[in-house]
């Protein structure tokens, strides 16, 4: 016989007492619905994970100095049954299917992976505000008790999954693309011809005579990213070349992440702000490009974050004394930045 789990639908439909849909699957394995795996309990999925505190005891006085709290990884325990009449009595094959589905994994999957391997996905009332969610996790325990029920052709399976990150992320990826921002600080212009000789007074066009003042201006280069969850989320950026010294700035806080480098045409610099990785074309480590004054910032919970994309070509570094023949202040239209993120819940 073929793989009983792989041929089934990729989402599980169970039903609560109110008739609402439930969904849960890990990789290709299903729990509930048409699957022979019947859910018994799920622990740790709707809990706040263990908190790592950094409070310090006050010396010779009651109390503590309050530090920052951090969430640890998330541990989820799934308990499900394989009933005696499952799969037309093919109990042995179903146990083998469970063993294959929840096998040892050396490394945790990438939560943004386009495949389901190592990804727990679902939709359960009360979690992630009703949105489909996902988290990357791997098997840390699989226990199948061999007792009189097992010998009778039925089993209860307990699986422990561990995720290094505590967040439930929205399943549908959120993304956007932004071009280079154009900024001008303004300044003064002295009218002169290309030889450096000043023009004579022009009564018909007085605007061309004398010192001219220009106010600062800006356009483009902004994108607003919404995190509808109750936890901060960390985006990934991809800077496409050709571009020099790309900078991402949080327009609300002034925090920025800058990379001192030149990216050639056809290449891209991929920056994962959660993992703090900077990879050229997604492979070569280029963390040394990170400016020492950069601040890694997340998208705050339940809020919009407006970010600005600037480069060495952006006019914010223009000189104040400007030629009447203009400076090359046109943004590089090929210098784009892709932003990918997911709303997060704790």
C-alpha cells in the first residue's frame, strides 16, 4: 500500500461544538479530520513560553532591580490516537507512518520555507486571532506505549515538538518593495556659466540673477509595514544592485541599519534581522558590511512601521553650495529593496 498520509488533503478539518473549522498539520502528516490520527490534546501552543529574567537583587534592601524579560523557545506536546479500526485494520502501516512523520531532525527548518517540511501549520480558535499560523519546529520526543491496547491494534502517540522561536507567525507571508528615497536638504545656488563666470543682471529673468535659495524636499522611498499581532516581528530585507551603501531607517524612531558596501548589478544582499545574518546572494557571509552605528529593530506589535530606503545616491549628502546647472539627484530606479515579514503572536 502507498503512503496513507501523503495522499490525503493538506489541511485537516475538525469541528468544534460551534461548527467552526480547525486545522493542524505537521509537514505532510495530518491530525484529525479524515486522517486516522485522532487528536487527544495539544499542550504549549497557546501558552506564554518560559520567561528568562534579568532582574538583579538589590544589596542590603528589599526588592530587585528590574531587568528585561525574554521568552524562551516553545515546546508543544501533541497527543493523538491510532484507533484499532483505522485504515481498514492496517494498524502496523499506520504506526510506521507516524514514525516517519515525526522522525528525528538534525536542524530546524526555515520558518519562511516554501515547503511544509518541519513546519507546524494550523488554525485553532483563540490562536493568532483566528488567522492561519505557522512555526518551525522539530521533533524532540516521540513516545508510543506498547501495552495491551497496542497488542489489540490501537495506540496512543505522544510527540514533543520544539521551536527555537516562541512566536506563532501568520501563515501568509507579507511583503513589499520600495525604491530609493530622494531627499534634498536645499541650499544656495550661485548663478554662473560652465566656465565659472557669473551671469550679468537679467532684467527680463531676475530669477536667474543673484543668489537663489532652495528649500529641502523629499519623495518616494517609503513603505508602511503592518504587524497585526501581539508580539514584535523581525523582517528580512533584500537589497538589489547596483547600489552603494544601502540604509533602512525607521521613520518613527530614527533607528537605522546601514551597510557599507557596493552591490553589483544582478546581485542582492539578503539581511535577516532576527538571525542577524547578512548574506550576499543568500550565500556568502557579509556581516562585516554592517555599519557599527546600526540598530537592529523589529516591527512593533499591533502597529504600523514606516521605513525609508536610502543609498549613497540619496540627496541627503548633497553639498549646500549647488551649481545652477544642477546636481545628479535622480534616484537610481534599479536600486530597490524587498521587505518580507509576518505578523506575530506570543
